[in-house]
């Protein structure tokens, strides 16, 4: 199992976001982590722009998006942006994308959120043709009529990972993508729900074994502080409360909320939780660092301690 870290803009002064993200990704590369995953936060920095910036300042680490919502731009525009970011990153982009959630697409943006799986299938048909460039992109399907020249080409194989939570989307990810990016999936949901469906679909389509990227919060703390860490995870990462998609995914596992998914405790406890995800079939673990403490200085110190332990555990999985 490859181990990586989530790096996002989060809150704070806009003028300092870029420097903070570059500092985080250069640390991840020096620490020997395999991947860095950039969430597309609805209210904040563009994930593919962040990939390009991070890629220009690193040499080895894979940098992925987790994930770019499809409805916000035409597939030709996304292909152009992704190929540009991949070029800036020296071919190290993993393009995570997906149809997002109704509360982002419909409630925030006022765009239709109907038949998201059918829309995603049509979208991928155009995107796949564009990513095979350079050359004309000629696709007509139920959603798109595209006849567009494109002079860009990938500088290296560009994996496309589809956020897939339900059976239909998991089948689509296996048939048409290189894997899936998950959030709110515990070990049982991965082993019993995700892996069998996506693997069967990939096998049926003659594709290689899919990547299973699972995101979880991680907090290094004393065992007596683990409950407080899980409460903090629920307070600041509680998307399940507003997303039926995540609620349905939780129903396939034992976790009831993001706090239950949090790997909290000492180094031994965190490593054991990582091992359970690996045994469930996760190929890539994406760690969302979750510091705890009172005040800025304690939070910074907690983040640094967790990063150091994460680097050590990641080396054991290589």
C-alpha cells in the first residue's frame, strides 16, 4: 500500500496559501511519501492549479486531485487544464474527478444534478478522447456533441480516478477509469462493497487491477486523547451529515461518522489501522492530518509530530 498525504488550502490568508501548500508538498517528498492529494474545496483554491504549482517545486512525488467536480466545466476544458498541469508536474498528475454532491452542484452552483452516473459516463467518453491527444476530439452522445481540435498530449500516462461510492459508479470506475478515490469508506466498506464491484468491472473490461485510494483522518495522540480526536474530526470534517451519498456508503461498513474512520492514538494504533486498510484492499492511503491542541502553537506542534510518525509508518509499507 502506498501512503500519501492530503494537502489543501483550507482556511487562512489567501496570500499565504501557495507558500503553505508548497511547504507541505516539499516536506512530503523529502519524507519519502508516495503521493500528495489535493482536495477541491468548493469555496477555495483550484486543485489543478495547486498541482501545477506543487509539481514545479518537486521532482518525484505523485500529485493527485481528490476530486475535481465534473459539472463545473466542459470536458474539453478539464482535459486542457489537466494536460497543462500534468506537463507542469513532469507527468506526475493523477486526475481524480467525480460528479460531486447535490449540495455543491445543485444547492451552491444552481446546476442540474440529475442522473449523475449517466452524465459521468458521457463526460468520460469526451475526456478520454481528449486525453489521448493531440488530434481532433469527435464525440456525440446523450449529453455532449463535440468536434474540437486539441494540440495537447499527455507527457506521461495520466491515470484517471473516479470518485465512486455506489454500485453503478463503482462499475463505471472499473470499466472506464484506473481506480477510485474514496472518502467515508471504512475497512469493511472497502473489502465488502468497493473492491468486489470495481474489480469485477475492471476484469470484465479487460483493464488492469484498479487503484483504491482511501482518505482517512489521522491524529497522533495519547490513547486517552483518542476520543477527543474523533470528536474534532466530526466537528470539522462532518460532510456525512449533509450528503446522502456518504450516508449510503457508511451503511456498507461499521463506521457511523468520520470520527469512526479517524486513525487516532499512538504510533502502534495508527500503524495497525493502516494495516487493516491494506488488508481490505486499499492500494493508496490518503492521510488527512488532524492536529489537536489548544491554540495555534499546540496545533502546529501536533501536526509536526503526526507528520514525523506518518513518514515512519509509510516507509514500513513499501
